């Protein structure tokens, strides 16, 4: 499958693993952080889509990056989740890949809240590779 579900054994920083309705999610509960996806093959992949869910739609923008190898590795894609209208049950962050990775590698999906703002509570649900 091209969709990767989460589990509470995954390496993260600035995120908290929770289970909700039988799904493992990661709450983005810091102003920045990352999630490691191990041993991913990006052959033919043009974009990473991170599905997000919340109880109250975020009123802030969040910037996302896909990095190769380490949390500080080469940035191979960038995306942004803009504020969502009230009542919206969830959304997605589309991160077009602009860098090339050969073979399998560890990927890091990193995020940062709008500079100078306090984070709002929402969760990443899964990641899809297209």
C-alpha cells in the first residue's frame, strides 16, 4: 500500500502518540517536531500527503518538510497547511517532492507552527505516497 499508518513505537520529537477510534495518531503538541518513517522507497513518488484530523480546526498555518536520512537531512519537499474554516473535520498537507532519493532511506516529516505563535492541537493520521 502507498499509505503508511502510524504506531506508537515510531520515533518522534514534539509529537505524542495517542489512540482514537482504533487508530494510532500523533498529536502535534509542540511548536516544531518530526516523525520518522523507516526504510521508505521513493521510486516514482512525486508527493507525500499527510492526513490531519482535529476536534477544532486550526487557526494557524503549519509548515511541513520531508527530509532524507536524518531530522536535519536534505530537504526533499516542502508543504504548508493553511488555517482551516471552522467546522472542517480534517485536512491534508500536500508536500511535493523536489529532491531525489535513490533506494530506500529513512524519511522525516517535520513541522513548525507559524513563527511566534503557540501551537494548536491537531493530529497526523497517516501519510500517503503518490
